[in-house]
């Protein structure tokens, strides 16, 4: 792994703005409201030929009533443990506060390299007032303005000089990306915590705790991929905080950039219209799908009949695409969670399955001969040849025939079902094209 730099500080000093400035992205959510960032965000920075990861943490608040703030303290602690260097952000406009001193105490005790970043120094007049931060006992403050970028170059030069030498980093390996999506409070973060076996994601009873999409590399039991926890996606009308609007966009973006989506459904509530919306989003983006019915430990009737009824209901609601795995799990009691990863791995393999052309034609042509497309105005439609396209996105098949425009949806669906019957393509959408030969 490369070096990791953590950004810490009390709420609202501009940690996320600095994070976005350094990573040249808009990955962290920035808002006027204190306490916007709740989970650690990871990003990459390249400077002077060196590359390192940056972690944005939640703001630090001591003895506060809010559940999140106590959790954020834990997050900062974890960031300190994980980091090779720490950027301690303070606010020049507001000056030194007791909170800053409290954070400085903890940082002085950790034997990490710390740089005090005096943020919001938008003009030279403010640079002078950064002198009071010397009293923190953490060396020279670096004056920057995260919002317009002044001073960040010097900060990065300074940072690189204190980072320990490390070997190269393979962060951007081409690994399958598995995104966990679903309505708020379906148990997405609990599932990922159960997978990686550490409390990496904040879990509370409150719906909407997770706001950022968080990437975690998973490498256990011979499986290796990125897991992405997303914010719960809820109806537009229910999205009242601006922040949450960002989170939903981010969750949507996570689906777009993933290979497989694990759709979590709350077993105690059944399928709701929002689940269908998320499902159609996964469909539109042609992503692989594994459906997980979570909180199964809380469901009273677990008889085979009940399970069959549940499965049929889900497939009916999600029709016409019904060829996907459904698992009944409990993230809390860790029931069948390993099966989820295995199944997602299988779906990923199915997405990348290549069927030899000869085999396709040997199997499909006789079937088509027995059940040809309906004739149109006395003209017979003949399909002569089939091949799989070499695109890597989803399995796509081309059927060459004499009158492609008269082959309608129902027949395409028939072809798709026949392909699914003869080859294992569970969980992945298929595209069928009809072309003139």
C-alpha cells in the first residue's frame, strides 16, 4: 500500500473542501451544515511524482449528545491509527478554540507526523493571524485556502517531504466492483461490516446514516474485489436535506460504475415501490444483480412455502427479468453472508461468459427452426446465423436474418429465455440485436 494521509479537525473547518481540492475531485460532500461528513472518505493524490491516499474524517466533537459525534470520534481515532501523516485543519477566521486544543492534545500524544493547516486564509491579512496556532505545539502552521486553492502547492511539497518511503500501490487493480444498494435502513452498512469483519461503517438505527459511497477492497477466502457501500436511495419527495440529495446521486453513480449490484430488501417490510425503482436503475445500467432479503432473523414464518412465496413475489414484481439469485440473509447474525459474496462472484463470471459461435448455432438454430418468428404479410423470416459480440459490458448476441425489422419484442424475449435455458447467465442482463445478414 502507498502512504495514507488523514485530514482531521473540528467540524466545519473545511476538511472536505481540502480533501476535494487535494484529490481534484468532488468526492466528499461539502455543505454549510456542520457534521456533514460522517464516514471516512478515501481519495488519491498525485504530487511531485508521488502518489498517496487521503482520508477525510468526520468533524471532531468532544462530549456531545449526538450519536454520530461519538462515532465520528472513533472514526478520527481509526484515521490516526491508519495514517502515515496527519493534516490537522484549523480555521483562521474563527481562531483557536478549545476543541482545537483538545484535538491537538490527542495528536501530540500520537507519534505521527502532523502538519497544522490554517484554512480559510483567503488573503494575506489573515496569514498573520495564523501565528496563534503555534501555541498548539505542533510546529509551523501552513496557511491555505481550500476553497480557492492558494497555498495548497506548498502544503503538498511540505507533506511529501515528511511521508515515509513506501513501495508502489496497486489501488487501481482491475477488480470486480460490487455495490450494495437498497432503501435506507435495509442493512447495507451492517452487511459490509459483517463481510470485512470490522466496524468500518457507522451503523445506527437512524435511516440515512451513510451518506457517501465508500470503497473497501475485500480480499479473503480467495475472493478479491471492491465493495462499495452506498447511501440508501429514497423517493424524491422524501429527500428533504440537500445533503441527502447528493448522497442519492452518489449512490446512483456507484451503481453506474459497478459491475454487480447487491440489492438489499428489508425482509420485515417486503418489496416497496422504491425497491422497484432501484431495480430498474440497475437494469437500465445493465448491471449484474443479486437480491438479498435481509433481517431474515426477524421474520416469523421461515417455512419453505413462505420462502417460495417470497421468491415468486419478488420475481413477479421484477419481471420480465427474472433470472437472478435471491438469498435470505441476516447481516446481524451473519447468516448466509458468505453465500452473498460467492453468488456475486458467480454473477460476475456469468457477465464475462463467452459462448463459442459454433456452439450457439448448433443449439439455437434447431430451436429457431421449430419455433420461427411469426411470418409477416406472408413473408417468412429466416434467422441464419448467431454470434456473441465481443463487448465486455454484458453478454450481447446478434441474430442475422433477412427481415430484422419484423422481429418484435416478444420473440426477442423468447430468444433470450432459450439462451438462458442452455447457458448459465444468472444475474446478468442479456442484450439481443437483430441485424440484416
